C-alpha cells in the first residue's frame, strides 16, 4: 500500500509539474518577458456626470466582459511577474523552459501527424459511405432480409480493402499526378462504385442462389414420393422419381 501511495503521489507530482510548465511556457514568449518587471496594466477610472451615466455603465459592463473572456491569461501573467525576481529565476524559468520544449515538441508532432490523421479520417469516411451504400442497396433488393444477415465477413472485408485501396490511390495520385485535383472527384467516384459493385454483386448472386435452392427444396418436400391407386383388381403404388436423386 505504501509503494502504491508513493507511486500515485509521484505520478500526481509529475502531472502537476508538467501542467504548470506547459501553462508557464504558453504565457511568455521568451525568458526576457518572464524576467521583466511587473507590467500589470494600470486601472483607469473615468468619471462622468449624470448625462453619461448610462453610457459609462455600458462601457464598464463591456470592459468587465472583456476581462472575463481573456482575463485568466492576463491574471496568471500578472501574478507571476509580481513574484520576486529570484523566485522567477530559480523556479519559474525552469518551468518555462520545460513547458516551451513540450509545446514545441507537441507542435512538431502535430505538424507531422496532421497529414496522416487526415488520411485516416478520409479512410474512415470512405468506409462508412461504402458500408452504408451497400446496406441500402442490399435492403432495396432484398427488403425481407434482416439486417444481421446483410452484414457478413466476406462483404465487409471487400469494402474494407476497397476503402483502403481508394485511400492509398488518392494519396499516391495526389503526389504523382499534377492535374489530379481536377479529376479527383471523378476518380474517387468511379473507384467508389467499382468497390461497391465488387461487394454487392457477389452478395446478390449468393443470396439469389440460396433463395432458389430453398424454394426447390420446399417444392420437393411438398411433392409426394409415391401415388397409391385402388381399382377392382386391388391396390397398387406408383413411385415418382426424384429429379434431384
């Protein structure tokens, strides 16, 4: 229990120091700004007579609203600048340095990952559109088929691979083809319908074949295997051959 408490305390301390360093790094652009003298703005009161009381009250309300909107950053900056110079130099400056490094690393990572995240979002959107179009088409052709039977692994894999192929092709063509932007919608639309057809047509054929086989099996069950006849000479049975063996 003591080890767990120590680990929790250490984790909390590291999280708090990281948050404080990031906040400090975002408040000041340079060490010079951090070590400067207190630059808190002076408060100016404007007194006016009764004729301008309403206007003054309105301006004061607007000023309070502006301070509420952007005042947290200004108040924190003012509080830090009011600390003694030695405290800012020995405590706040290391926090500012760590926060600046974290913010710079986060900005660089975002710059590098932004194209990748865009491609992932495009792939997810393409897959969702393909899957939704497939379900609508299948439901239109077979309205009595429940939704759980429309979703099968074979069709989903086809749509998944198709969406991935379209995303990769879009990324490659965007780099290698100078006029791709003008043809992008046409290329993606053609690829979209090709992938949709590759998933839908086999599904429709399989479902139609299954329905035909089920109908033939039902017909064979209803058809009698033999007929019995009775006349003056007695009773005899004529068997009906099964065409399916």
